[in-house]
C-alpha cells in the first residue's frame, strides 16, 4: 500500500516572493532552486520527525495573522538565536518544554516561524 513519507513543503502567497526568498536565505540560511530547501535530515543521533498539528483557535499562532505557522528544526537553538539577534531580528520568545526547546520570530510577511531543537 502507498503511504505518506514526509512533509513535502509549505506553500503560501506573498506580495514579493523574491524578497521573501532572500530573507529566508540571508536570515535563516536556507535556499534552493524553487525556494528554501531542507534536506531530510542532516541531524544525527535522533529520530527526527515532522508534525502536522491542528489547533482549535489561532492563539498559538499570534502575533501572526496567518492561519498557519512554519516550524523549522535547528541543531543549536542558542547559537541560532544569537545569530538572529546579530542580524537585528526580533526573537519573540523562547521556551524549554523538556522534549524540545523553541523560539519564535516573524518572517517579512508576518508569518510566524517556530524554531525547534529536538531534545528527545
């Protein structure tokens, strides 16, 4: 039987795709022929996974007004947050949930980006 094997991408409409792609390249360090491309997975020593999570309201997505959020795995959250701050990027908040550490920022279109360092 055929099955789903992983997350293929996140697609959304923006006013300036070229500027958005440049922001993802310059701020987050990800780029590719058709947009930011992530290989699955460059991390070692973990059982990496993607998650499709559903919410009954948009409170977790605030302050974004978009009806979705993008979660990106990172290998060293503290170092990545420091790099963002060095680039003048506002980091909204961060938290350690035990199973993972998280930090949040907004992309240039107001889409919330959740950075996740898996710890379990």
